């Protein structure tokens, strides 16, 4: 697949890249609007449950070994 892409002319590759980016931006915009239209906006309970699933990151300081 990548070889077929590389065989395209630079102008065509640019057009394909811009098209993919435009498709992604349109999808992000339209999915939010569709979510609101069909009533799939998350409630506060849903948001809180989602936050409970996010991993927690704990930093641990290493003791100074003194050897430098």
C-alpha cells in the first residue's frame, strides 16, 4: 500500500494527504454535532465513571546514590 502511495506524483500525494486531513476534521466536527442531535451527550455520572477508569500516575523519587 505504501509503495503504491509513493508511486503517485507529488501533487497527487499532497491532494491525498489534504483529503485525509479534511476527512478527519469533518469527522471530528460532525460526530460531536451528531452526538448532540441524537442525545448521546454524556451525563455527569458517565463522566465520573470514565474518570475512575483513567490510570493514576505516581512518581517515586529515587534515593541519591552519591556516586557521580
